C-alpha cells in the first residue's frame, strides 16, 4: 500500500558512495516531467543533474547559502551522486496577489521525483537554504530562479547522527486532529484514531514496505462521480501529514468540505463557480499556519512549496485508492478564505478536488489552475 512507502520515506542527510542506476534516474526524471502545471504554462519545472561529478560540484555551489540543517552534512563525507533541481521563470509565471506560482509547478514536480525515487529505493532530502546565485551560475541558468534542490542517493545509515536525525528532526508529526477541520476552520474534523505522531509507530501500524511500491500521479480529472469514504479521506490526509516540509515546521492545515452547499459556496467565493458543477467530490482546502521557523522571528516562507508538496502526497494517495483529483491554486484567496473562516495570518494556498473519476463534460477550468 502506498501509505507504507510515504510513512517509511525519510529525509536523508548522509549519503553512501553507491551510484544510482540509470534506469532509476530516467524514471525519476519522467515522473517529474509528467506533472501538470498551473494553467499549463510550465513556468516551473524539475530536472535532474545525473552526472556524479557534476552533482558533487553542485554541493560547493549550494553551500554558499544560509546553512540549513541538512547542508552541514551534505558537504561532509560522500556527496550525493545526483540532484533534482526545482526551478522556474518568474517572467513567464502566473502571479496572483504577489505569489509567483512557478513555485507550485517546481515543488509538485520535485515531490513527484521524490516519490518516484522512494519507489525505486532511492533516498532523498529537500534543500532550500542554498546559495541560489552560485547554483544558477554553476548550472548555467539564465532568467530562472531555483527554489530548492533535492539530493538523491542511498543513505549511509547507522551512527548517532542517523538516529537523531530520523527520530528528532523528521521522525515526528503533529496529530492529524490538530491539522484537520470540518467545513470551516476551527471546527475539528472527527478523525478516527489511530493517529500516530512518531514515524516508527506509523510504520508499525501500516506495516513495512516489501519491494517496490508503484506511485501513480494521473492527470487532473474533469468530472467526479463520488466522494472518498471516511477511511479513504483519513488516508489521504495521513499521506499529506507525512510529506517532507521545511524545518519540520508542519505548517499544513486542511479544511475538508463534504456537503454540496458548502463546497459550492467556497468555490463561488474563490471565483471558480463552474467547478462545483463537475459532480460529487470532496473539497480539501489547504492553508499554511503562521508558524515561525524554530528559533527565528520571520514568518515561514515556504507556504507555496510545502502545501504543494503535501498536495502531491494527497493526490498520489487518492489515486492509489481509485480516485481522481483536480487542483486550484490561482483563485481569490481572500474571499475563499473568509468563506472558510481561515484566520488572519494564515495563508490559503490550494483547493483540492478529490473523487471517483466520472465520464462527463469537460469544463474550461479542467486544466490545473
């Protein structure tokens, strides 16, 4: 089951010298390249640096930036044999309320690569605290911004650091009951236990992966014929909860809208009323809590990236359960947020539509927007 792969996937800070087979690298690139983009504009992308020597040199470029938790270890010992580069062109990007949505494209493509890597047994870690100017110069990128790098390789497991990094840095999650709301923000969603917050307990609950687990990320679905069950909804949210995120700040908050009237009101406020006519589906609104990065005083800057990464997990889990998806990120955030009672200081980022695919009309908004 896909949830086993998602729960077991860990952010690796120390790599071994083992190289990645070319067939696996090709599959990872194919997964990243296949992801849809906002309005189909492809203003953001993710591509691989496959040559080990070039990947090793990229480490020196990224280390010119702010020192993040993983950066201190990436430059020590064996360097990753490959990288995923998440980049976008601000001049071609859709922009809404000052948000450059190429960040969504790049983050979704990057996490598709991460899941494809995990399926192949390849470890990874997101790196956002990077020396962007040097990275762009090293890669010969002109006019593009790099919002993150993802190191790929095989973990050098064992030792005190490995134990601490997995149990303390990325081995825990907030309870789902603290993240999920029913209909409007502030109304707790009745999420049935179990609700493990430690990775090892989640692995014990769902079981361990045996062999490769296929990851399917189908294109956006234009019409729906039924909502996920309560248990399927819980698994979708659980998959989102275990997504990688900046500084393990876990800023995701989810508002689940099941009733047709509430769904239609939210989509009307968002400025996409036609979407409510696409059948019976579950609407999941993702917003970022005003979480501060630990030991810092500035607002968490990775709302677009972290919510997009978690959304990819939700889509993949929905697809594994036989459901389709559509996604809106370019809409009236303010009006939709007020309709959903999103508190001041929070940032509404995404509206996910999830349900059984159904044959039907193809409305003009069907392309992910």
